[in-house]
């Protein structure tokens, strides 16, 4: 008994147009004819359609499916193994994207509660790179200090942010002046600025003991996105991030009595 194209489309869950497409490309053609002379699909055709739909579900293009069906013994195992590797890689990629999306959602939930216009008004050239914020959230998510900092940041009013950013701008001006005057990074003026930065973080976000300030300094040195939160690129100087990091390390050493290594923190 043969089946008309409409019947096959209905119980296979595909469109008539899809079946015509398979027929046109020589992938699946009705192998029987009705008494009236119309072409129809037999049991062997339906079995072949089932194979085609299986490979399509796995993402195989039609030309590869045609190769497999032409010589299933020679092609199927090799093609399936290759596709399995591709699917596993895709799953891994999508899982990473899902993690990033989840972290980005969390960052947005705990981020700065200002409209885009207010952000521009308050922050000016200082921009928040979402990829950096997401990575920071992943890195510090188990830190109580980080969670406190994000909670306090989310609670700041527009006026809080205005005052905070005014303080940061004044501090940045002093840092640039010290750097341009070739003040040593481990000198009194630079260390005083480092201490002022540490107190600023404690005042507005979370307690920042010397060890935590060291870790922040390492981020400032290693990642331009982190340093851009202190000094926008338009105000940057070659070597300024390293200078700032060294001043923070020198100040931290002064607090805990340890000694810095000038070669390790240039």
C-alpha cells in the first residue's frame, strides 16, 4: 500500500514542500505508483524518510545525508562520530554562554541604578565594560566584601554617585600630577594617593584592607578595562597603570610592615 505525499507529510511532521524538496534533490523520491498512476511512498521510502529526519535532527546538511544513505556502511559511523564531537563542542560553548548570561543578569541586578542619561551625566567618560563586570562577578562572587560592595553600589543615589565621582576625579588629577612630575611610585606622595584610594573604596563600597588592595592593584596592572574605571583612556599615560599598582603595593607594605620588590612590581 502506498501513501500520498500529503499523508506522509502529516504523519511525519514535515511539510509537503519539504518532501518535494527532498525529491527534487534526489534524496527521497516516491518509489511506488497508485492504480491511478500517481506516485506514492512505500514502506521502504518511509524507512528512508525516517533516516533522513534523524540525520536532519542532528544537524547534518542534505548533501552529507545523501552520502551516508548512498553507502551507510562506509559513511554512517564516521559521520556520526564527527557530528557527536561537534555537538559536544556546541553544548560546551552554549553552557559557557549561559553562564556568562547568568552572570551578566546578576551584574545588572546589583549594578548602578541610574538611567542611561543619568549615567552619562554622573560618570562622563568612565564606562563600565559589561564583559569585565561579568568576569569580576565570576571571580569574586564568593567574596563577602564583593557582595557588600555590589549591594552598597546598588543602593547609592544619584547624589551619592555624583559625590563619589567628584572625589574620584579630584584624586585622578592628583595621580596624573604626581606621575607627570616623576614622583617615585614608592614615594610619600604616590603612597598617600594609594592610601586615599583605599579609603575611598572603604567609604563607598566595602572595607578594603591592604591585602585586598593588592589584589585590586594586580587587576589594574593586568587588565586595561579595570584601569579604565580609574583613568579613562583619554587621560591615560604609558606606564600609568603599573605606576598606580606599584604605589598601592608600596602603601600596603607600609601598612603591614612587609617589603615590596621593585622588580616584581615595576
